[in-house]
């Protein structure tokens, strides 16, 4: 999909200096907001932005104040792993 933005001339000169990264910044903002609203999953954000790992996606979302949800299974698994490490 191609998206066209109309930017007021008054602001265009300020934005023009960062034009090479503008499309990426817009895409990242869209991805973070869409995740926040529940429109996209973390896996979909990963695919949209081309991240190689889940951790890269979580770092991206966390840096923007959008904390990835943790399932009860993940919490239980973490608790089990912590208990096991204490026993050792």
C-alpha cells in the first residue's frame, strides 16, 4: 500500500531535512500506536518493521512506552525458571 501525506508548506522545509528517514518514522509511529490500540500484535509489528527478533520488537515497543503484554503462561514459566535457579 502506498500512502501520500500532505504537509503544509510552512512545515515542509523543516521536515525536508529529515526526509530520508521520514517514511520510517511515520511507519514506526503507526506501528506503535496500532499496537497500543490493539490493532496490531507484536508479531505483526515485527513483520511490518522488518525486525529480526522478538526481542528487537519488544525493545522498540518499550522505548515508545508501549509495553508488550505478558500472558499468564509466560509469567508462570518465568516463576518456574526463577524457582529452579534458586534451587541450584
